[in-house]
């Protein structure tokens, strides 16, 4: 996490005036990325990408997430038992004057990581490690 006090951390604009959207990206049967983004004037100002797996009886479970809050873009990894393996593992810092390009670049990196690592995330989650 950031060493910066919360009042000096990046805060995305509220909804409204920003607009929020959520969509799913199917990556394999029973496996998807759930994306939430917030945009203002056509530019991304906040996001979360959650890797979801569908349990055999139907509910979807979050196994990993990359999001931006608390002044950082960071990763979360969860265990099959509902525990937290990694919590707020920093990827990059966000300052109060962070612009949309930084958020959009971080989103692209996060999406690339999930698309490259989703199978490993799923193996780790299934093995409980």
C-alpha cells in the first residue's frame, strides 16, 4: 500500500458526473473476467478487473482482482477457502494529480496480465495455494 496519507491519494470522480459500466469477458467455459470501469468525458478514471470462476453448481467466485483504490493500482489473490493470499500487492502508485492516461495504461497492463496468467491463477486457487 501507499505510504501517502489517504487525503493525498488519488480519488476518482464520483458517479455522476462520471459514468460506470460493467461487462464480462468469457475466457473459457466457466471462466471469465468481470470488468468495472468508470469514465469521465470518454476517458477511464477508475477500474477493477476480477477473475471469476463458476463452481459446478452455478455460483461465480472471485479468485483474483486488480483494481485501483487507496492511492495504488494493486492485486488481490484469494484462496478457495475464502481467505486472502495477497492483499493490496502494489503495481503502481497513483497521485492526486494522476491523469486518465496513467489509469488507462494500468488497465491495459492489468488486462494483459490476466489474459496471460488466468490459467495459473485458476490452478493456484484450485490447489489452495
